[in-house]
C-alpha cells in the first residue's frame, strides 16, 4: 500500500500538467496528494483508498477517500507539532545541530502543509468511510 503514495503523486502531476496548470500548482497538488494519501494509508485498516482530482471553474479539487471512520484532526500549530507550548517554540538558532532537530515531532505536519497550500480544505465522515478534500 505505501507504494500507492508515489503512484498517486505521479498521476496527480500528470493530470495537472495535461490540464496546463503552472508548475507551482502542479507541485502544490503533488504535495497535497502525498500528504492526504499518506494519512489515509496510515489511518485505515483497509487497502481501498481512492484519490481523485476534479477540475472546475473554481480550481482543482483533490479528494482522498478511505473506509476509515476516525475523526481527522485540525492541523496542529507549529508549536504543537514540535511538542512544545507556544511560548517555547525553539528559535532557528536553537535548531542548528542534528540533536536539536531530532526533538521535533515527525507526525502532525502534513495537515499544516495542506492548510498552507490549499485555498480551502475539509473533511467529511460517513458510515461508508471518510473523505478529505482540498481546493487549489
């Protein structure tokens, strides 16, 4: 299943290029697809995950669906993803060595990235599964 992440990314890039989207939007879509599909792989027990890109006058909608029903959290703040209270976010100068970088959490940054790149994004949970979408 993890092999599906690069495949979804590649297909998203191909679709965006075929639609004539500019390079920065192609890469933004690729990053969003990577994060959303990775989350779906990590948080579902089924092998069935769907990823669709839909183009409209409003932009490109990226949809990732899986059979999981767990709630999707709001993106953590940068301080939360580092595991520190907001007042204790390390300064860049404090993160110059590898040991300091290792203190930062690995998880929780994907939705921050989606939030930064997408014009809007959201989720919908239903008995049949959950959908996470983002609009570029």
